[in-house]
C-alpha cells in the first residue's frame, strides 16, 4: 500500500489545521468562548502528540509552544488577544509549511519558526523563563499512543489540604476534562456536625476515568499536591480484554442453558438471595461507599463495552481520491453497458432477458447514486478558507469586512468543489477590493462601517446555487459602458439593459479598476471566473444596484460525471441536451416556418421564442423531415429552442471529454457512448444560446 | 447580619419546621460560621430545610458541612432537606464532587437517608 503512516499523519494534520483555522477565526469573534478555546487547544494537542509519534519533532516542538499558551488561556490565566489570534494564524501557516516541507523539497524558514516561538513565549507569565528552555519542549507523554483505556483512581487528599489553598474540586474538574469520568465521593469519614472541624478535608474520591490520556497525563493532574494527597492509579481495562464482549456469561445463565437448572429455580434462588454488595456490607467487610464506587466502575466498563462496537461501526475509512475516481469511471462504463443491455432486451421479445435487464438497470442505478454520493463533500471546507481570505485581505486594504456564510453543509462533488475554489476566490477578492468601500466612505453613505459579504450555497434541483452578495457600492454602469465601447464589445449607440451590461464584465480582458492593486484589477479575474464556471457546466449571473451592492449567482451541476439528459437525433447523428435545461418539446411544421417569414421564431403559447436549427448550425447534410421538433430550453430566464429531427427520449449520459482536437468546437461540450456503442455529442447549451442570440441580432439588424 | 439566615416556618404534622438560608458562598472561609449556623438550626427544629438556591460558590468544605449536618439529623431522628440543588453551580459541582449519586448515602443503604438523592 502506498499510504504510509507518515502520509496518514500529514493528511490528518492538514485537516486539523483547517479546523484550527476555523476555530481561530471564531475565537477572534468570541475570545471568551470556552468551547472554541478548547477546540483550539485540542487541535494543537493532537498535532503535537501525533507529530511526535510519527517523528515530526520539529512540528511537535513548535506546536508545544502554542499549546502551552493555550493551556493558560484554557485555565483562565491569560486572556485571548487579537495579537494572539494573529500569531496563532501565522503559526498555523508555519505548521502547514513544515508539513509541506516534509512532503516535498521545500525548505522551512527556521528563523520564522524561532521568531514565532519567541513571540509565543512572551505570552507566558514571567515566572517561568527557565522552564521554557528548548530542552523542555519535546512532547513528553502523548506519544504513548491514543488508545482509550479505563482507569481506577483513588484520590485521598491530606486532612489539611485546604490550608495551602488547594481546592480538590479543581483537581477533579481537571480529571473530568481528560475523558469520561464517574466520580464517587466517599463520605464515611465525615463526622457529625458537632465534631466537624471546618477546615479539615474528610472527603475522598474514587474516580473511574475512560480516556485516551496516559498514566503520566493523569498523574500530572495531581502534580502540585503530590505531597498532600494519596493517589493510586490502576488500569482496569487494557483495551484488549474487552474483546470477549458478549461471550462473558454468568454461571446461572450457563447452567440454565445446559439444562442443568430450570430458569424458574434460578429466578427463585436469586430473589431469595441478597445482593453481594448488601451481604458484604452486612458482614462489615466493605463499606457501602466502596460498594457504590465498585458499582460505578462496573457501569463504566459495561458502558464502554457497549460503546465499542458502535464506535467501530461509526468510524470512517480513508480512501485515496484516485480510487474513487476509478470507481466512478467504472460505474460510468457500467451505466453504458447497462443501457446497451436494456436496448438489446427491448429489441427481443424474451421475457427472461427483459426481467434480467430490468433487474440490472435497477441495481446499476442504485450503484450509480451511491457511488456519486461517496464523492459528495460539504462545501463548508471551502467556505472556511474564504473566512481567512476575507480577514487577511480586508486588513491589508484597511477595510472592515465580515464574511457571513450559509449552507456550508450543502454537498457537491469533490472535483467540483476543488475546481470551484479559484473562481470563488476571484469573485470574493473583487468584492473586497472593488465592491466594499472604505469604512469612512461607508459611514458618509449612511451604511454601517463594517461591510458584509454573504456567501451561501443551496441545492436547487440537480444543481447547487452559490451566491456571493456584498453590500458595497455596486457596479459602475457608466464605467462599464465606456470600457465596453472602448473594447469594441458595445456599439456607441447601444443601450443594453443593466443585466446585459453587467454580464460584459465577464468578457476577456475587462477591468474598470482605475489602478491595479495586488488584490485584483488586472483584468484577468472575471473572464477566468466565467471560463472556470463554464468548464464546470455551470452558469453565472450578476445583479447590481448602485450604492447597494452586487450579487453574483453561480449555478453548478452537482456532479460532472453523469447527467440526466434528453437524447435527440438529426439524420443519423445523435445529440444529448442536459435535461435540467429542457422545458418542453414542440413540433415545428413547414407551415410554422413559412409563417415566421424567414425569422427563426416559434410561437409557444402566445410567446415568441427564438430557435436555432441545429442542422444548419452544424452544417449537416440531408433533407429536413416535414415535421421537426423544437426542444425549448431555458437558461438564466431566457428561452431558446433547438430544432432537431426527432426527440428519442431521456438518457443517462456518462460524460466523456472530447480529445484536444475538438476542444474548440463551438456548441459541443463533450460526448457520450450510447447503448449501441455509437457516440452522441453533448450540446453546450450556453454556447449555442450565445450563437442563437448573435444570429437573431444579425437577422433583426440586417 | 449573618450570611446564614434562619427562620422558623411553622409546623407540619406537629413537627417544628425551620429554614436556613445558605447565602451566596459556602467555601472554607465560611465553613466555621456555617457549622455553627447548622448546629443552631438543627437544635431548633425537627424538619430543617436548607435553601441553597442562591449559592454561587461552594467548595469541599461547604459540601462536607451539609453532609455532616444531615447525618447528624439522621442520627437524631430529624429531617434535613436541601432545596435549590438544581440551579446555579450545583449540578456541575455535584457531578465533579461525585455526590450526584445513584446509590444511597454510604452510611446506610437506604435511599431515604441520603441528602443528595
């Protein structure tokens, strides 16, 4: 297997770093939130621990420094400051750099590490400079492994423990934080109130702790009261001994099962008998509190035993992405073969074959859905990256911007998410740089000083709509118009609608920014965005209101691998259109064509819809049938028809990309293999739509 | 005025009832005073209700005091009750201190005899 433990660690660490970033950004907003502080600490702690385990000593030592600071934060000894969050984010980046370096040939900037370490040490109280010497850094205990074990701890504080200011409850709290704990107080030493010495500690405790922490970590809790208490620690479950689980039976049950004893007799004897605990207490052999502690221990073990299989079942499996891709490919092939089988079966009147074909069809469909589902990931991971982007960029530009997100749980194909990242970054950068104004400008305009970028994802049919909305100054209509005329995209007299004009910013080389900043404004942004979205078979739409803000809506299909489509024929050739775009099909007779006086318009329920005769568009030979079909599609609110010879029906299309030769063919986005082995081309509706529009324009003006 | 206010609250079934307000802090600093207040209150009535609802701070010394007065009450045939253990820091404190029990008070196996059940 290619995946070595080191790779596994790095992969896990990258995930932890992503989480850490999210937590840190959250911490910036809520510096007192114990929950978030805990999450930051745990992320650091895990990176440190497993880093040491896999030999990433540099990472482990460095993370230790930050963990130390957060340990103090966690214990309310120091407060979270903006500066601290900044440093932590930098440290996160540094850890990431170290991970990158471990994977490739990059060098880590050690002076930067040292600088950060110094900065973190500055947070520590002045009393501890000696302790923070480098020799103390390597992670001490965590390397022993993270197996969950159950411990029995007896903690008996000295009678005079209150005298030196120790609060045993604080120690118990610390112990409880290590894992799942059951605490049983032993009260037997407490005297009647008249004999009570108020400043003497009578209570002592038994704790059953189920934790991943090791013995040293547990002992560390008591490190400051070592001389003032009696503490015993014993493992009552070494992990392995629970494996026998259900096979553990009681004597009575076994006797009943073997037929040596009747169930009724057993029941009778058991009810007559007192419980063991009671007998022992009566005989004065043990105290009731000790029985209570033992029962708690029994319960803890029982619970853990029950939890184990469940935990295993709920665990996930890490699979390399390539393997999943291969699986999707194979399922794609299977879908093709299955449609061939269905076609063959339909051609023969063989009841058995038809039944088998139907069964296969059902299974393949299920398999397809399941496989595509495996590749689905929540888009939230991408969102959290943007939080950081917005934070860093707005600071750089001296703006105050908040990123709101919604629908982070919306799932999309992994590949789609990856390829969506760059275009979304471009759009958000644009919003930050051009959209949102400086705080003072906003204030003058009567808006809150803090600008907001709202990022949301929502499912809509077989696609996901991602919306990026800012409350900035909106697009400058006049500037865009001037620029468009200058670029020859618009005639001097043209007065397009706002919507059409705004769409021009997605044209190549279009930028209205007065100055080029490092953030955006080089005029490469938006057309790159459009091309990337096109490549994902998505669409992009823009709305803007001067002074109020801009909204960009990106619609992306859920998956790139397989789509539901409509299969049509022109002559002997087959084409498919994405079914999601198709509204309806109507007939086009020779009479209709004649009635339109040479214009490519068809009347659909009192509305004129332009159409594009595909036979002519693709310059295909052969005569038109007397009655053609118009497939009416709708895209971004626009309806356009495509004329074909006939409509064959719905089809499961496994998308295959065209070779390099055909990459620039207009109007075709890919190909698919049909059941009979022939190839059908996938029509690129958005591109064809533009073509149809251009033709219509020529027809109107000419 | 003492932090621990005691008031008589009439009679139920011919038994004298009293109510001791436990104030806001039950730590080792108040432990000596608490002990005296508890002793006096227990002396005065047959059914003593301790009102813990306003306690914001409590440590082991405070818990021990309550436990001690209760077991003294059991020994003398008097009833000691606590109210307000479900608010403020109490649920967390009782969990940490291991007093949120499912089993009876260690001095007996009778649920009735445990202050914390």
